[in-house]
C-alpha cells in the first residue's frame, strides 16, 4: 500500500555534546549533537511526530544522523501510532533519508504495520514523502487452547 503525505518541522532543539578543538588539524570530525524535533503531518498520514536525532557533523558542515520518531495520528483513517527508525546524510543543503517502521511498534488500528519511506529534500517549509507500507495480521489469542 502507498500513502502520500507531507510533514513540517514544528520544533528543532539541537545541543552539542562533543566537539573537537578548532585547530585539531585535517582528518578530524566535527561536533556530535542531539536534536529534539517535533513534526506535524498532513495528507493521508495526519498527526504529530516526536523525534530524537543523533548527528555526527564533519568540519565542512555535512552530517550523518540516526533517530527514532513516534508518530501518533491517523493513517488513511486508521487511528494509532508507530515508530520510524531514521538514518541519513546531510550535505550541500540536501537531505537523503531512509525511514523504516520499527517491527512491532504499531498501536491501535496500526498494529502489525511495516514499511519504509525515502526522502530527498533541501531546506523547505513542507517535506513531501511517500510511505510504502503493509499491515500484517495481528495475533489474537485463542481462549482455551
């Protein structure tokens, strides 16, 4: 199944937790940061996301990152939540990101959801994306067996 949606950054709080000396010379990495993000989703996925990124910057400003995001809302009318595991790179004002739904993270009517999204974007107000997903049958206990 396929879902077309957009997200906007509703909040971005970035804190450095490690940084090399400025004069460390060539071949060293830049700062490490933790970023708390809030997102709003519109389209076939509607709701809010809460996300924590860990970012590893290079001295040229490019970065690699990983993160986990819980999205709570409705997917094509089905209420519930799920967790994305994000990984990506940022370079020359361009983000390339893969987002995978964490197995077993679906709640409500999204129990059993699996899927992924690929995002390629620059800095913008709204970020369009396509979520390719499936819904596995949830195991229901059988009484008396």
